[in-house]
C-alpha cells in the first residue's frame, strides 16, 4: 500500500489482536489487487443503550485503488428479534468479505473481463450522444 493503514477505534478500547486481524484482511486484499493506494478502517461501538456490550460494533472500510474508492459499512441495525454477530471479529470478517467481493468485481471490470451482449458497443454501455 502506498499509504499506511489508518485504523481508528471509537467508544471501544484499541486492541492489538483486532489490529492484527485487520492487517491480515488487508494482506488478503493486497493479493487480489496489485495496487492498493490505502485503506482506512473505523471500528466503533454505538451508544444504543447503557448495556452496550451486547451490541455489535459498527465497521467502516474505505479502500482506495486507482480510479475507485470502495466503501463498506457494517452498522448495527435494530433487527427486532434477528440475531446479529456481536463479536468484533465476526463483523470484521463480514465487512472485509464484502470489500473483497467489491474489489474482485472492480478488478474484473477494469481488466475487461466483463462479458458484453453481442452487438453491444464498447464503452459506458448506454446510448451515446451520437445515437440521437
């Protein structure tokens, strides 16, 4: 990465183990794309109630690659009776899986691996001003 990892913790104590987990996820992303400019990860515990220990953390990832900024947010939503992962590592895994899939898709599109329908012009995919 051109810019070192920016990792911030809000309303939660910083943890060396969580930092190591984030760095491991970043290494996996670097294997998928040869030029990652930078990555910013924010881990925060929302103030939903006095008993915040049962709430999952919010995770925000901003991954910068040439020509694109990939943004992923995994935020706590009151899902009624649905159970959400409360473990920071599980939420991190989910957020980085989404980032990984978005990075794969961006790489596929940027390298021209996207199939086109026969007869469809190259480019933006929509009608051009010349078609009018």
